[in-house]
C-alpha cells in the first residue's frame, strides 16, 4: 500500500475502535511501520472518532516528529509502540485500546492465561498480564518487553490492552479476538469456570495454526506445551 492507503486504513481502524466502545475521549493509539523505517502514528489529544488522514504524524525511531501538521504530535505512550518494534523485527503495526471486558480483567489483576477456546488458541494463545507501569513513562515499555518474545497480545495491568501484528489489520483482528475471548471467559466464569482443552488437542491446534492457517507472529503455546 502507498502512504495514503495506510493513512486511510489507520483511520478506519480508529473509527471502528471508537464505534465498538474500545476507546473514549482521547484514549488509545495506533502506529504502523513504514518501508523507510519511520512510523505513522495517531496524534495525541484527538478522539479516534475524529481522526482523519491529514492528522496523522510520521515519527522516527526516537519518537521525534519528522512530518505532520503544525501542533500535532504522537501520544506520549508511543514509547510503548517503539519498544514493540525494537524487540520484534516482524512487527509492522501496534494497537493500544481499552476494550471494556478485556480491560476489566486487567483492572481486576487477572491474566487470561488459559487455553479454553479453539479460535483463541489458534489465533493468539494465552494472554498474560504485564506488571503495572505509569503511562507515558519508560515503566510501560520495560514492563511489556519480557513478554514480547512469545506474545502478540498483552493485558496491561490497571490500564488496557496491546496487540501487535505483521500489519495493521492483523493487529486490529487480535484486539477483536481478545475482547470476544474476554466476554466468553467472563460468561464461562459465571457458569462455573472455563474448561481447558487437553494437551493433545492443543498440539493439533498449534499444528493447524502453523501448517494450515499460516498464522504470523509469536505464540506462547509452542514453548509452554512442548517443554
């Protein structure tokens, strides 16, 4: 895609997140890695419902604005995005949002570290809860860094959620999968608790992920279930 197509895609994702109730006011941020090594990012202080292509900014790997309308700058949480790109060369996009049910788990201090739903096992695996970090500081990048080697989806303690992908649509879909899984997990809890899938069946699902669906990214199940 050319730069304008990427800009329009970011706006589409932002509008969808707002419509789904994953962000309120100026919450959330989105970034995409560009072919030249720079990054296209949403600006701070603007609702995702009002984002338009011209409002996006291009930044370098230090978070410095190299192209953008006067007065626009990235969110101070861009540090979290840049850490994802630094740790993972395969990451092409990062999405941060506050989907209500998944964020409920994060606020309650509960991970979603289980293998109980077929689609989630294939798509993203278990979802860890990262340690608390003060937003806009280096505490958040430091808190998420140890998890990025095996996970594409993270819950941020008392904060929200973070997803990464080889491209923006993949990162966005992972956020969708996370929120649906959170809703289902909550319902399962009300019904007495989720029942995890047996290891032999998980092995088959991981094989499907790798050899049939060709899912990109990382998955904690390969290490966890094959050690």
